[in-house]
C-alpha cells in the first residue's frame, strides 16, 4: 500500500501568499499584462483568437467604464484595440509584467 502526500504536506503555504494571476477586470490600467489563461468555453476562445488575443500575448488595459460597462484592451504586438464585456474579461487571467516585452 502506497501513501500519497499532498502538496500542503510537502511545502507549507503562507497564509498571505497570493497567486500570480488575476482576472482582466482586476488588472491595473496602463501596465503590461501577459494573458496566462482563458477560462471560457470553446466559443470564447475562438472569438478571442479571431480578434487576435491568444494565451501568452502581452496586452494593456486602456480604460474601464465607470458603471459595469465594457473594458478597452490593447494588444502590445499589433496595437489592436478591442472593447470586451465584463463577462468575457473575467474569464481572461493575466499577470503583470515587470518590464515591457
């Protein structure tokens, strides 16, 4: 019989340790962000691929509407600007980059 160890048994997790990723809605404005995951279904991924946003791309958050409006993001690679609804923006996980890539 084999005993299995959980990750928490091997490496203790600090209570204030936060994951690197955040949703696009929570991201800071005018900072370079890397898309690390798209949590939506196939249609969401296909729609984002069609407008030029892929996993691993660098984007910047241009503006956020005041009352539950769309979010304007810009691709750092080609400069394309797209307005996304908050539902889709919540499904995109990004991380803040230290320097521009």
